[in-house]
C-alpha cells in the first residue's frame, strides 16, 4: 500500500474515532465537525485511489447509492 493511501486511511480513521468519542460525550457540535472532516478525508482518499488507478468512477454514480431528490 502506498504511503499516500496509508496516510489517507489513517486520517479518516482518526476523524471517525474522534466523532465516535464526541458522540459518547454528547457533544453534537464536535460530532458534526469531525464527520465533516471525515467526509473531506473520504474525498481525499477517493482522489488518491483515482490517481493510483485503483478506483474507476462510474458515470451514473456508485452502485447502491440512494437517489437524490432534486426538489
């Protein structure tokens, strides 16, 4: 596994664990902040996978995704 991929996975794990800890403490604002950070890390992980050629984007979106209501 490449260093960039490892770092992206570790960063995502750290933010998700921090969100879980904040949830256990009842700190909703911290939970939201850590989940936003985790979302950004997930996007960075996706970019890393795309660059490495380990992920191919589908034109119609990911399989199993929930449809988004445009209304």
